[in-house]
C-alpha cells in the first residue's frame, strides 16, 4: 500500500510539472509522403499521436520526451505520427523528427527495420493500429527477427483490459478516482500510463498476465514458426510460442519479441 501511495503522489506531482497551458506546440510543418520514408540502420522510433487530445492530463509527456531523447542520443531515426485533430495539443518537446507523417488512426504505410521503439499513443486504439500494421508489413517480408520495444511511461491507456475479477481492480478504481478528481467528464482525462498500470498491479506474475492481454494478435499476422517472447524490464523473458523450423529453414526459428521497458530514462546511459 505504501508503494501505491507513493505512486499516486508521484503522478500528482508530475501533473503539476506539465500543466496543459504551459505547453509550447511545434511550428507548422509539412508531412512526408510515406513512400519517401527511408530508415537507415536497424532501428526506428515511432511516436504515435503524442497529444492531450486523448491524454488530457499529459501523463505520458515525460516518457515520450525521454524516449525521443534516447533515440536522438543513439542516432535512431524518429517518425512522428499526427492526426487531424488540434495540432497545438501535441506535446513533444523536440520538434525535429526525421519524418512527420499524417496518420489518422495510427496506421503506417512505410517499411520498418527489425527493431521498433514505441512511444506515445493510446494503447488500445491508435497505438494498437500502429503495432498491427507493423506486424502485417513484417509478415510480407522474408522471415527475420523483430523486436517491438514499448516505453511504458510514454504510452497511455483507458484501462479497459483491467477486469472486475482482477485482484487489483479496486486499486485501479481508486487510482483513477484520485488522478481524475473533479476533472471534466469525457474521454480526455480518464487515462493512465502503462507504467502506472504496472505500479497498480505490482505482482510480477499478474503484470505479465496483463501484458499478454494487451498484445496484438500476432498469430493472425505471422507464421506459426515464429518464436514469440514477452520481456518486461530486467525480468527473464517469457516464451509465448516456441516456434519451429520449417523444412526449408536452418538454424533457430525467427524471433518476435515484445519488450516492455519502464522508461527510456533507464536506457539513456546506454549506447544502442
């Protein structure tokens, strides 16, 4: 309970650091044609709809900015996805990605390298579209390893995958009641980051169970010979699908790994 209390206090303090009125939006910019996107190297950072249009309390801003800093530091190309809603509500501190792409629902129409870092976005909506598009595009390529790294403090959620039967359900309701106290009704404010969700759940086994719930349906996109792993922070990866070698393959099966990282702030001292 002490951990939960500290988490709530920390979140409230963070909300004071980023009041919406103080956010400076990026200047006007042109969108790149997805056909012109050229991503050099083996990694890319995709920032999906990082705005208060959905994340009303701007809970994911710190995580988004740290993710972008990590990518810049390690010379990883960065793509911002922006929709047609109010542009002033986009809250990235850095206004110089490699590409701005118009994406109404989080869809992508460009190829990606074998390591995709993910930040921004509504976990259950636009970010889900981004991830599913990545898998569909990867399925059309020759089999090869793919890593999807989610920066959990830079991703927001409406918590709809938390069920009443979960032992942490009441803690979730209490948390949301505190951070949304006296907020206007509607869809904008009742969000929490994926990292805050992990802080509510606490128990590692239950955290893994929850993360499995929110994964895309990879079995519909990629062949069954893929080995699928779920990794969280520094914990040992869980094997979700063992994978198998097909008659025309040699060596290990191709790997799909979903890698959930607390924050890019934890990685900013590392070199990619």
